C-alpha cells in the first residue's frame, strides 16, 4: 500500500512538472510594434553600454574640473637611529680668548611631518580648455547614445517585420497545404473510379509534398524569428509571439529628397556628435598651446619635527606664490601641437565623409519608400489578377479545357501573389522608418506614437 501511494505521488509530481513545462512552452503573447520598441529599448544591452559610456564621459568632466582644486600632500615619518655623534655648536660661549664649547647630544629617534599645499591660479589656460574639451566630448557621447537608441528602434522594427512576414508566410502556406491535400484526396477518389489519369493524381500529390516542405521552411523561419525577437525584448525564448498586423500602418510623406536631406543635416545625432568632437579637438589644441606659458600657484605648508634631546619644531607655517616654467616646452610642444591639429583635421575629414554618407542614405531610403509603395500597388492588383486567373482556370479545368498542370500553376501563382503583398506591406513599414532614421527623426516619431 505504501509502495502504491509513493508511486502515485511520483506520477502526480512528474505530471505536474510536465504540465507546467507545457504551459510555459505554450505561453502566447500578442505583440504590437510599439510594445516591441518599448521592450527592446528597456532591455537593450547596446543602450546599457551607451549609458555606461555617458557616465564615463560625465566623470571625465568632473575630473577635469577637479584640476582647479588644491593639491595637498602630507608626509610623516618616525625613525630609529643608531648612536650618532652630534655636536651642537649653536648657543655656546664664544667670548674672546675662550675656547668654543661643544655639546654632545645623544639622539636615538626622530619624528617629523610635512604638509604641502598648492592651489593653481594660472596654468596657461590648460585647465580651462581641458574642462571645455571634456564637456564637448560628454555632449558627443550623449548624442552617440541617442543615435544608438535610434539604431535599436530600427532593429526592433526590422525584427518585428521579419516576425510578421514569417508568420504570414506560415499561415498562407498552411492554408495552401490544406487545399493541396484536399485536392489530392479528391483526385485520388477520381483516379480510383477511373475518372482521372494516374499522372494527374501524381502531380497533385507532388504539389502537396512541395507545399508541405515549403511549410516546414516557413515554420522554421517563424521559430527563428520568434527566438530573435524574444532575445531582443528580454522575454523567455519559448514565448510564442503573435505580431499585431494592425500596428503595421504605412505613412506617406510628400516631402522631396532635398527636404529630407535638410532635415537629416538638422537632426542627425551622429553629425552633431562629430561637430562636438571637432570642438573638443580645437579646445585640446589650445590646451596644448598653454604648455608654452608658465604656471602660477598659491603655495603653503606646515612643518613639525621632534628629535629628543635635540630639537622640537611646531607651528612652522609658510605661505607664498610659486612660479613654474618648463623651458623644455619651447622645443617639446611643437610635436604635441602637430598631433592635436592633425586630430582636428581628422574629425573635419570624417564630417565631410559623413555628409556624403547622409546624402546617399537619404536618397537610398527615399527611393526605397517610393519602391515599396509601388510594389504594394502592383501586388494588390496581382492578387486580384491571380484570384481571377485561378477562378477561370478552375472553371476551365472542370470543363476539361485545361490540364491539371495549368490548374496547379494558377494556384501557386495566387499563393505567391498573396505572399508578395503581405511582404510588401511589412517592407514598406521598414523602408519608411529607415527614411526617418536617415533623417534623424526616428526617435522623435517613436516617442509620439
């Protein structure tokens, strides 16, 4: 009895685990495009890396500002000595005709401490331009983060589009497979009754097999697209995503290419980031030039010492101005200046290359939008034409006016037209958002949705 009870408990436990895993594996989530964007932004590793770089650049600004603060060095020491011979001549009687008296002091230990302080007053403007350069680099890093945000949004839209196309393809092929199987079944009955040639039955069965293989590929693509999307969104890999097709809304803009280019130069974050890097490089040139000038600092210090049987020093405070000038900077700064100026030239060259790249990207994206809109119009007509062609071909086939091959070809053409139209709608969304990204407006548009 105990054995049966234990076995029953074991079976219930295994069953519970299996059902839990099944429920977990069958979790289905309806997903809109905006939800995909929000989740990808929330869980993006790339944006976390960008945020870390932003924190680093802010810390670099604080480090540059801290160079204006005083430097304070504290030194202290306690030492044990052997038995040195110390003649203390200060304070002895040296009257005329009298020999100099020397005092021998036994010293076995000593302790001292020194505090030095230096507050920079003028450093050839190196500190000022160092802070200025760090601030420009901080702003450039922030713009890089915004540019990365747009890239994450565009990647989310691409992934959502691929997910939608993969699911649409699987559903359409599944419908086609059901029709192909039914036709093969009907043809089999006709062939058994001697009303259909064996060759026509084999053609129908072959099409059913080919459609089944196509369905396997479509389902595999859908699974891979789902895993990719789940990783981007931070969801469990086994989550089944159902993309909301209603969120794929095409938006057409009547702007010309020149208007899109103007918007791109006004809003592209990578172009603005390069502009700030150029300013930072120019500030660095001024900072390097500052090495040719002397430095002025307010200095101060405190000294305390204690040597038993010899001397005690307390309250020895000093305060003054210190001037430092490195004469070697006259011949060592030239190469540093050349390096700093070369960095400015590099950034300027990068700006020119980016300007050309922006023009090309805007033109490519604009032409992509125009092409996608035309494809939608053509494929929409193609669906109507393919449906009408299949209807006519089927009627002719029923009247033995066309062959089985022509009927099957008409059905395949209708399926292909439906697939092309579904893909064109998804591609149009990607193309338009790519145009927004090339114009630097994608982040703004996603926030207003």
